[in-house]
């Protein structure tokens, strides 16, 4: 059983508190008698024996909180069953209360609990079951939850709820996964095992939703973006439904465990004095079970029967629907004991208000009041069916033995006593599965259609066969006719060619006789033509030779002209060089004259100002400009009469102060940026500074100034403004990462580097800016800053890397990121491993957390093993002072195949 320091997770579900009857279309509601006896009095009465089990409901184990029998009337009262469980003393209580006796004494054989009022007086209370600190998880499940689970399987609604002070073991009882030891499995895991063992995957269904009620807002733990689910009440039946909640179908136990892990990762928790990881919301697991009643299947007609007999034999199967609600209420706490402050205090107020509303409803039901204040809280609306409704309800209240918390223990016990007086009217939900009947008819129709299509296909094949045979015969006849025609054509063609050949031979003989005479005349004409061409070529050659001689003489003249041009060019080059030297001298003289002129102008202006003021050294009577006001305020601060920054802000105004960031006087700029930085340290001023353009001015000053002091103070102001998510996006959109990286590369002062690293670390904690921050060199800038070696600087760098790794881990869990970590790709892993065991506590804490987040995803495992991170993870799982980090490292090593293989390869006994 978990100690007082164990984790408490809280949740909510969708039941109702009033006794409205739940019905569905074409359904039959049958009652189930859990125990019709009135609830037990607070001190003396004992519960009466359980009645016999109905035909549809299995008998519960002896000593269980459920049991009962179904009857034929419209509804059977079923009293809320209450068990009390005591957790053992934890380490802190063993030391602090060593000299004091436990405030609680159990008598399990009499089902009694004694609450010590003082050393000689006690109060005695009776419950349906009293579980000592030695009670196993299996026994708790059998006496508290198993009867409810059996009722759900038989078509009844059921609720299992845990109530108690923070740190008394509610989440251990309900939601423990039992990953290290299966004997520690909680009610959620064991209930799902029994449900999956009874249902048939082929005909039955199991749907699961996992929700949390946080600060009066109903949120989906399986889809964190769905954070405002509405509660809808059916006007006829009074049932409460959550139409916006995610429903996941469960086929095996492993998928259910993965669903619980996913929901657990999105739960709200905080560290208090009573619990290191206290739940800040009510958690709600809803399991919808739909089962087909065996033995009621309709008889199938034979293949030879006609359609009339088939339709007569088809009857719809009977389906039973049950809903199991497991509620892990947030722990009640006193703020002075838990040490809650800030946002945690507001969470505690919201939790206590919802639990108070639940207590008022139970009081009204126990006293049979005419008005039950169900609508005072979303929690009471969701639990409407669990108290005074139609669900079988088992409540386990958890208490601790410490006498310091006797008041909270007494309040928890009285809550359980009042709950035992509440009676529910159990209803069996049955309906005919017309959808299954429709599917069966569809199957029969499909068979008839397939048979018709088969016969139609055979008929078409036969038609195609006859058609093909006729086509073959026609083709054969056509081929025979074509062969005969071709033979006749070849015969006539052969006769034609022979006749042509004979005629050609006769014509050639006649032409040969006439051609000899024409040939001689043609040769004489060709000889005369050749002579003419030869004489023409000779004249053309003589003209070409003369042209070549002319070109040679022109080339000689061009070479002489080129030599003269080169000499002229050399002279011109020398003259140009002389002109350049002369120009440089003149420019130097001009710059000297300009500086002298500026100096004379400045002296003249100073003289004129002194004359205007009435003489040298005289100060004007009023501070007319923002510059003089800022200087006056800063001089007063140096003399021990410093006006507060808020007073300066009121006197001068934010716009005037921001305008001084662009002043020409360096001292004024330094004083102005210090004032802005002091204003930015207050959260109330940050939005005003951003709206007035202060963030943009600081970034411009960071890029334009070369003063180390301005860099340090401006970076600190930007770091303060970057604590807001909206301002972080503005810093990124205005090139803040590039400016911070440039400042870090030129900075020498460790304090400046610390401010820059702090600003980048704040930006690393924004999920939306991961890719852009890395693309603009944010991670590389942090790795460059570590060269400083100053512990404060390294602590800020480690914080930024831890923030970045945490965002990456969350994105990978949600499925929005795949692949290796960007930190590993940018080379941050060696530095993380090197500083994971640093002597400085802040550096070590952040680097250990970064290693654990990187190790959450298998894709990073090989890189981490090669860089030596496996040794550090083993050390963290054994020696880390923080239990949550130590547990995370241990779970990561045990669940990663690559890490397990690495441990075996290195022969590390783990």
C-alpha cells in the first residue's frame, strides 16, 4: 500500500446524482437487488446478509461490498457500500510521530474502526469492510470493486470511487499500473482484466474514456486539445452524457495500459508538503461494455427453406449495456498544512469547493431532503447517477494513522458514514440488437445477389462462347476467299511483268542506235565549257594575290600604331596614380577641417546654451525634458534619496522613458535601460512595456549598442519579458534569437552571458517555437556560451536544454514530432553527459532531467549509449536525490530494448 508520500492522481466521470431512470430505445430495464436493507448506523448496527444472486449476475466473493438479486419490479434499492482502508506510516510520520500512538484503531473482524479522541476516549464507527494497512491490492479489488464489475458485465451501471485526504493512497488503490510488480495492480487494471476475460471480441465491445475535472473545467486526458467538454443531460431519462469526450475501443490489456500511461502524462499535479506529486484534478475513467446475451441467438433457417420461413426465424439478439465509472477524487487538504501558494492555492480552493458540494449532496440524500443541490458543481453533476441514481456504487475511503491529521481523518470517516445512508435504484439495461439482425439480413441478401450474379455470369459466358464460335467460322471462310483472290492476282501480275519486259528489250535496241550520234556532239560541247572556266579561275587568282600584298602593308602600319598607343597608355596610368594620391591627401585635409568645424560648432552651441540659461553653471529651475528628469532621479538615488521606479514611472511616463533608449547621450541610455529593466521585473508592467513598443526598442538597442552594460541590462529585461508565452513569440518574430546569439559571441562579462542564457532558456520552454528556435541558432548559441565556465551561466544553459528536451518529449508523446532529438543533432549530448554529475546542484538537476527526457524515446537510445549516457542514467536511477527523476530514469531503462541490450553488453547488473 502506498505511503503518505505516494502520488495521488485525481479524476472525474459522467454519472449523475439524482435517481432518474435510464432507458434506451427498444430496451428493457430490469432491476438488480444489491441490498435492500437500510444503511448502517454510524455506531451500532451491522449490515444484513446479502441476498441471492440473480440469474444474469454472478455471485460475489464472500465479504464483498456488492451482491444482490434481480427482481421483477421497476427498481430495487441498492445502498452505497463503503469500505475504509488504512495506509501505514510513511518515513516522515515514523520520525515525527514516534512518541505518539496512531489516531486510528481497526477491528477488521468486527468491521469496526475506532478513532482516538484523546488518551482515554475513542469513537467507534462501523463500515461494510475494514481493510488494514496489510491488506493486499487483490483483496481490496475483490471486496470493493469485483461485485460492481460483475454487475456491469450483466448490464448494470456501476461506480467505484476513492475519497480521502491528500497522500492517503487513493491513486495507489485505483490507478496503480503494477509495471514493476503485478501484485501492486490497482482497481482500474484489475477491473479491465476481468472485463476483457468475459467479453467476446467478435460480438461484444469495450469503449473507454479518460477525463479530468480541473478548476471546474472538464478536460480530455486522451486529447489534451479538447479542454472544455460540455455536460449534457438527457431530458427524458435524466442520464448525463459527454458528447465531446474521446472514446477508444479496447481489444487487449496492453492497449489499455498504454491508454492509462497517456492519460497519466497529461494529468495536473504539484508538489506539496503532504505529497511530492499531489493531484490537482479529479480523474474519471469510463468503461462502456456492450454484451450479447448468450442462448438468445435466433435460429438460422436451412438452405432449403423458403424466404417466408427464413424471415420468421430471424429474431434480433438481446444486448445488455453496462457502464463502469472509476473516480479518483482529488485529495482534500488544508492550505496551512499543504503549504500551497499562488496557483497551487487556487487549485486547492477549487478542489475543496467541489468536494464540499459533493458532501452537501450526500447529506441531502442521506436525510431524504426534498432538494439536492446537484448543480452547485460539475463534479456533482457528473456523479448524479452514482448517489441516489441507478448505479451500483462502492466507495473506498482512505485514511492515515498520523494523530497530526486527526481532523481530516474524522472528516473523511463522517463522509463515508453519510454515504452509507444513500440508496440507489438499480436498473438492468437490455435492448434488442436490430443492427445485428440487419447485418444478418444483409449477409443473406448478399448471398442471393452473389448466386444471381454467378448464374448471370455463366449465361454471359455461354453467349460469349457461341459468339466466338460463329466468329471463328466466319473468319475461316473469309481467309479461304482471300487466299483464292490472292492466287488469281499473282497469276495476272506475273503475265503483266513478262509482257513489260519484252517491250523494254525492244525499246532499248532502238535507243542504242540513236544514242551514239548524240554522244559525240555532247562531248565537244563539254570541252569548250571547261576551257572557259579555266581562264576565269586564272584571272581570279591574280586579283587575290594583289589583295594579300595590300593587307600585309596595312598590318605593318597597325603594329606601329599599337606601339605608340601603349606608350601613351603608360603615361596616362602614371598621371591617374598621381591624381589618386593627391585626392587622398585632399580628403584627409577635408576630414580634419570637418572635425575642427564640428568642434567649433559644438563649443558655439554650448556657449549659446549657457548664455540662454543666464550664465555658465546655472541649472534651470524646472525639469522640462525627460532627460533632465531621469538624470535628476538617478542623481537623487546616488545621494541616498532614491525615488522608487514606480514613482519615476508615474512622473515621467513610460513613453518618455522608452524614448530615452534612443538618446545620443550614452549615460542617459544606460540609465533608461536600467529603469526599463526594473519595470520589466514586475509582472504587472510587462504587458504595458510590450504594448508601448518597449520589447522592440530593447532588441534594437541590443543590436545597435556596443556598451557591455547596456547589453547586460537589456538582455535581463528581455529575459523577464520572455517569461510570457505571447511575448516569447514576439521575441522570435523580431529576430530576438539572432540578436541574443550575436550578443553572447561578443560578451566578456559572465553576468551578461547569464542574462542572455536566461532569455534563451525561457524561449526553449515554448512548444510552438522549437523548430524556429533551433533553425535560428538558439541551441548552438547555448553551446557557445558554456565556454565561459561560470557556474551561474552553466546553470542557465542547463535549464534551457532541460526545457527544450521536455518540450521535445511532450511533442513525441503526442505524435507531433518524429526522428532524433534536435539537441543530439546540434551536438548538445556530450555536454549534457559531461555535466550530469556536476558539483553544482542546479546544473546537475537540469542535466539529469534533460537526460531522462531524451531517453524517453527509442530513436535517441543508440546515440546516448555511444556518448556514455547509459552510465549516467544508471547512476541517476540509483543516486538521484529527487525521487521523481530517479523513478523516471529507472522506468526508462527498464522499458527500452536498446538500453537493456546495452546493460547486458556492459555487464551491468540492473
